[in-house]
């Protein structure tokens, strides 16, 4: 997982290196004991043994504790059956998920989702009566405005127009769930942190309603049906339709599928949106940088509209350098690995 809310460097440089240098350190993350391996030779040595490592343990902790995957679905998630003999790849969760993510977050499906996001977000801006084309507009809480409108556009692009009609309070519920995630990762009991579990339950219920609505309209197992469409108003991008087909194929329970799709939605939005805010702040707080960015972006926009040539916009060297610097400075992404042998050296 990555977190973009604050710089990760305080912990790494301020605590670990000052106390222990580049020696691996055993720590607790939530309720899990882990080894923090600092940058340098120890990481190189670890990756040399990558054939003896797996990322599954971190995934199990995340889907179970954070997103509420039921215990009855855990054997499907960890592919336990495949350890004891041949299993049809189309019945293996890992295989199908990786195949679909690779195929359906590129090319036509990704372009359709991106185009819908831009369309919805542009429409939000155009309909906001507070925004004046010729003047700067003062917004009391820029992050609040940005995160909710970006999330609305992202959900519509991913899940279709109907999602927020079915669950009109989901924007608020999602950010409340995001706020309570640390308590869930600590594996604290429900009676001790009831608000954290309640926040997650509301989001899972929203995903369940969305899935039930889709299953009333479509047969996701029909190879020539909705799973062939890059985007639909009722269920969103092709990836979400393919995931419904996957959940049914591998035997995932409805609640298990809802928990995993909540995880996907969180992964898509909870870090990208704060990172986008960092980009905007860094630009707005530096007048010279702001002027240079606006000069680079201007030729990409169609005159007197919010429409733009996305390939031209995304190829700008200054925009790309700001994006990469934001990832370097503001985003932390631990690379979790677990040994599958007892004597890893």
C-alpha cells in the first residue's frame, strides 16, 4: 500500500537511520510483526532471493483486516487448493485477477474510463456556480472540494452512473472509512472500535447494492454480453464486469466480492487523490512554477472549453517532472515480502 497524506521520510531518516543505521529492524505494523529493511545492500540481497519470496501475506492482512473479506473466502483468495495439485487457471483467483488487471487497465478499456472521468469532472467544474472563468475563486477548503469531486468522477468512471444513485452518501462514507483504516489494521475488536467497523460495513453494503443491481440487469458469465463492453452507464468499466464474472467463477461469496471491490476502489482513489492535492499545492504556492505550468498546459486545451488533448497534455516535460517528484517526495510504498522457506539468507 502507499500513503500520500504526508511525507514518509520522517520515520525512515529521523528514527531508523539515526538509531540503527542500515540494519534491518523488527517493527509492528498494525498487529503484524515485520522487518523494516532500509534502502541499500540489504534490499539488493533480499531481491536476489525473490524466487523464495511472496507478497501474499501482506495481501491477506489487507483484505482480511482492512476490507473485511470473510474467513470463508480466505482459501479462495490465497489459492490454497493449488498447493495440492493442478487447478484450472480460470478457477484460480490470483491468475484471473492478474490477467484482468493487466488486460483491462490498458488500451481501449483504460481510455474509455479516462475519457469518462474527464467528462464527469469537467461537467462538475462547469456546473459549479462559484467558479468564474475570468477570475480566481476563493474556496474555503480546497482539499474538501477537490477530494469529493475527484472521487465522484472516479467512481462514475469506474462503476458507472448508477452507483452514486444507489448509494448517495458513499462519498462521505468512503472518506470516513479511510480515516478509520488504522484501527482496522491494528485488528482491534469491534466492541472497542465500533465506529471503525461501522464505517467499513457501510461501504461494503454500498458495494453489495451495486453488485446486486448489476446482477439483476446482466449475465456476467455471457462471453458476448456486458463483459465485452468497455464502459456502460449501469455498471461502469469493463474491469468491474470482468470481476463479477471472476467472483462467480472462483466461488467467492457476494460479501467477499464486495469487500474486494471496496479494496480496489480504495486502492484507485485513496492515494491518488491526496497526491493530486500535493501536486496542486506545490504549483499554486510557487508563482513562477504556476506560470510555467499554465504556459505548458495551454496549447493542450481546446479554445473556450475544458476539453483537451490528453496525450499532448500528459507528454509535457514539466508536468511529468512534477508528477515524478511528488511520487518521490510525498508517497511511501512499502514493498512487502514474506519468505516461503524457513532458512532464507
